[in-house]
C-alpha cells in the first residue's frame, strides 16, 4: 500500500521562474566561453607564479596566456553574437519607432498626393 502511494506522487516538481531557459545554441556558446575563460585565468596565474619563481616556463606561459586572452574575448563576443542571431531568427518582433513610422507615413502621403496630381494633369 505504501509503495503505491509513493509511486503516485510526482518525483520531480518544476518551479515556475520568471526567467526562461536560454536557447540551446546560446547556452552552448556560454558554456564554451566560461570554460575558455577559466582556462585562461589558470594560465595567467601559472604564468604569474612562474615569473615570480624565476622559472624558464614563465615566458611560454605568458605568451600562451596572452593568446588565450584573445580567444577568451572572442568566445565572450560569440555568446553575444549567437544570442542576437537567435533572437533575429526566432520570433523577436521588431517594430519601428514612432518617429520612423511617422516619417514613413509622411513619405507615403507625399507619394500619394504626387500620384494624384499627375493623374489629374493627364
């Protein structure tokens, strides 16, 4: 009897949160960026400690830390670019601002009045 009551209860209850889950491509890019950044920080610490200790490994580690910093910067930019691309492709509706809408309406009205003038003259 107890076994049946236990199996009838739900094992996993999901809490409703205010923020939605990130899309898969964006989450993949974010995880990649965090991993690259953490490796870069470890390299920088090792380079600092090797320099402090006067080890021969200081110069190669410093060079690799600088190169990793460039890669880490690119990976963080990749998260931002992937997020923007995902938003553009998957349903974020972009509406023109009110000034753009009024300028477009004015141009449209001008064109319509000019067309009317040309048809009256003919």
